């Protein structure tokens, strides 16, 4: 007699999702269960971890490329090449809602990237509509910026999520109005001359010094309610910061190119 799971009355794909979810829940690993539907509200929320007081800003190492030193946005432009119109003040810069995303003038590939950011205080809105921005590696692969301090949203869309793919291992968010940091180690994808994927991108992220993305392998570029496949692109592309219509601030951005 063949074994049967018909008593569960679930089609096989739903059953696989359930099994993956149970496996993730048992290990307490928010990055387990990669078959979760995108932006699922059922996906377990990462546990909250107090990152401690920290010590920001972190000065750039000697071999770093400084992308914002507190003075001007000369290293940044809008997508159409226009000079950056976000607001520079007090050694930081702030999203000017409606002006569009900013991106670096230069392109970068594999890199160690340091970014400091702060969400608005007092906070406004809920879920995704609260202190939302993002760091898009190569303009395509988003590490989510969001006010996730006591603010629930789907796990793969909270602060330090690899948006739509991997929730952070823990929620190490600081309150709104307090500087936070991302330290990102990114290895871009590689394609052959015919545009076939040779190697997917990998990302490691520390949020306020706490490991939140542990060398995850990206499924492809970031999408909203979509996980599109990889498309061949150059090995160096601009880093992009998102205008999500919220006055999120940034400062002290630097990177070390990894050869
Ligand atoms: Mg975002």
C-alpha cells in the first residue's frame, strides 16, 4: 500500500510551504523555510534583540571610498543624471520626498559597505509606510531601510530584510530619531558572455553590529510581490538609495572594494 498524505487535504505545494514553515519555526531561524510566499504575514517575525548603545559614527578605514563625508552630495546623482536634490544638513542628508532615488556617480561591484541611517522622530504611519527607504546594491538588490522599532510588517520587508527574500535573523532596530548602521558584505552575481548566470549574488549584513543576514544567496533582483530571475548586468553598477516619500536621513557612507 502506498503511503498517503491525503488526510491533510492540502495540495503538495501548500504542504511543502507548511513543512518549510514548521522547520523554520523549530530552529527559530527566520531565514529557514525559503519557500515562503513573498511578503507572507504568516512568516515568523524575527526575535527582537537590543543592539546596545553602539558607537557611531564609524570612521572610514584608510582604503575606503567615502561616498558621503557630511558636507555635500557630489558623489550622488538622480537616475537621470541630475545633481542630487536631497537635503544636506548637520552632517547628514535627508530624503526630499518626490525628488526620486539617488545613486552613486560611480559603479561598484563586490564591496564592504557602511551606511548610517535614521528614521523620522516622531514616527508617522504604520507598516511599510513608516520610515521606509532602502539601500540597493548595484541598483537592484535591496537591503530594506524601515522603522521596525515596535512597528510590525511582513518579515521579509522589515528593516535589514533582503526585501522580499530573507527576513533578518533578528530585529536589532534602534528607535526612530537614533542613528543606526548597516555593514554589508556584498558579492555580486557573475554572468558568462552569453548572459547566463554563473554565480548568484550573496549578502551578509550586520545591523547595529548584530548579524542579521548570514551570507544569504539571493534569488535574483528585488521586486515587490515578485521574485524576478537574474538578468545579466555589468560587474560594476551604482549603489541606489530609495525615495519612498519618507524623510529618512543618511550619513557617513563609505565602502571598501573587494577584489
Ligand atoms: Mg524600501
